[in-house]
């Protein structure tokens, strides 16, 4: 740099003056907005990535020795705040259905890889909420949405349950404006349609989504898919990775949240299904339903 010969320190000059935009998913529950590894995000405060190996909790002596030698993220490490390159990338790596999602701003130290970003700092640009994640009652929905509104970014409602690039989304809460009349009207219309067409008696069926609710057990939770049924049991795939065997009677329809739900209390993760029609070599998505 030509300024260096005049004694100007250019070591702190940034490569870019604006954040990069990427895409990611978040957990959203009663505690607030969290990364998929359950790290809480704070409204109006930049998320600062830390290294789980050298953060002083697992290896305190090593952390002290490397305090000045291990910036986050680091080329020699896997640390950093991860984000997908774009929405299609988020869908391809099977993260778009694991919670709410949206664009995120990245800055500080950045590494761009073929499969995404690692960043030092991040903050949401907007949130997109799938319909199944909104509480049924308008009062409860308003209370839950306050957690997202606190971030002071736009909030959209995903119209389709399945996320797709270019899929329709409706403004639900707009920064500096408040609730969108279009979004509230859409929610009211959807609830009217459901009340008009709902069956009198129904139980969970193959292909239905079932929300696994945490209940003091350290088991994976989220939106699972009912893949098989056998007798009084239903088998639920979670993230195409965890297989639960659940008594059908424990799966309840939540009118408030407008979805099937089951508590993880008493759930059992199994590695095989000893029933006719199941192939242990079959991939999760190729399971043949058994009735």
C-alpha cells in the first residue's frame, strides 16, 4: 500500500466495507432463537463465533496458550458460524426444514468453502417461518413472535409447508411498520379453511409431520415424518437420521399449534424395525409403509 511508507498502519483495513449475505436455519422454541446446536442468539447483538475446542471450557490450559494464535474462524480448524451459500444450498444439505430460516449477514473473519461459509460475526437479515411452526391461537402467536420481532428484522410467512426456491412468502411483520395486514388476513383465511374441512375423527397417517417436543430428555427433537406403522406403533424419522418407535396413542393433534405432536418423554430410538416389509438396507426415504 502506498500509504505504508508514510507510517500509516494498514493492517486493520478491511477487504470489504459491507457484510456478505448467506442463508441459514435456526431453532425457535420457548427459549428464543438458537443455532441448530442450541446456542442462543441475542436480539440486536451480533452473534460472535467461538471455538468449542479452545474456548477455555474443554481445554483451559490449551486455550490460554493459544489465545493469541487461534482467531475464529481459523484455516487450521473447523470453528466459526456456519451458513449456506444460498437457499437452494440450504435445501440440498437438508437444513431448510429443521426450523425457521432466512438470510444472514456475515462479517469479520470469513472463509468461503465449496459447501458454505464460516464467519466470525453474524446477524439475521430476515426470518421466514413455516406455517406449522406458528401457534394456533392468535394471542399465543403474537407472544411467540415477539421473540423474532425483538431482532428488528422483517418476518415472512412461508405459504407452503415444503420450502422451495422461489416459493411464495407473505410479509407477516415488517420493520418500522409492524404486522402486515396481508399476513394476518392469510392466517385467518387458513384457519377458516381448516375448521370448515377438518375431519371429525382422524389419527396420524403415513407421511404426516409430527413435532417431537423436548421434555427434560437429551434426545434429538424437531419435525419428524411418520414413515411406517405396525400395530399400535408408528415409526418416525427425524432429520432422516434418528428413528423413533412411538405408540400411536401418544401422538396427539394440537389444535393450538395446528399439528401432530408427541413428547420425547418415554421415546425410544431404534436402529431397526422387526416387522414384515422393512428392509434394513433401505434408505430412510425408501421405507415401504406397512399397515
